[in-house]
């Protein structure tokens, strides 16, 4: 990849393709469209913001200003299945828009980000001491009250 580094055009092409798929996806579309909207004018700033995110990661531009965990934690109904689907669509977008070495770099990074977000969501759910199930329990983080009362199946 060092001979052909990731460029701003690579990022923009990937995210344009990816979010066109996300917006229509049966699982992800409703979550994204409820949060962002359904019109292109609503999506353009989001995609530009995400381009800044990826540009910061790969090109060290420092343009991204945000907190992905704070944006994802309040979204209702997120489960590991949403992240799995996100990664599937992301890999598909990379396969359609990037040469293999660049696609691999994006996919490896996306997988690390998805895992990190899911770990953070597991902690978020573990800190909320109510009876709602933690959909991220597979990450091995449970509520302290569950442990005091014999686990989640009290």
C-alpha cells in the first residue's frame, strides 16, 4: 500500500457508495434514516463528516471533530447484528471502489472500530442498572448488580 497511499478521493468514493447502500438497507437504513433523515441534503453533511473521520485516520488531517461513542450510545436497539451488517456493507463498498490493498486497510480499520464501539456499548449498557438486556453481553461485560444477584437470569 505504501506505493499507492489512500487518498481523499478514495475515501469520498468509498463513503458515497457505502452510504447509498446503507440508506436502502433493511437493517441499517431505518436507524440511519431516523437519525439523519432521508433527503440528500440531510445526508451530505453526514457523509462529509465521516470523510473527515477517515481522512483523520489515514491521512492524519485532524479535520474530524466528534465522539463516535457518544453518537452511537443513545441509538435505540443497536445490537452486534447491526455492526456485522455495517461491516458487510463496508467490505462490499470497498470491493467495488478500491484496489485490494486499500480495501484491506479500510476493512482492518473498520473491524477494529466496530469492535471498539461494541465494547464501549457493552460498558454503556453495564453502567445502566436497569432491567434492559445488554445486547453486547458477548463482550464479557455485565452489570455489577447482575453479579450481586446471581447473573442476568435472576
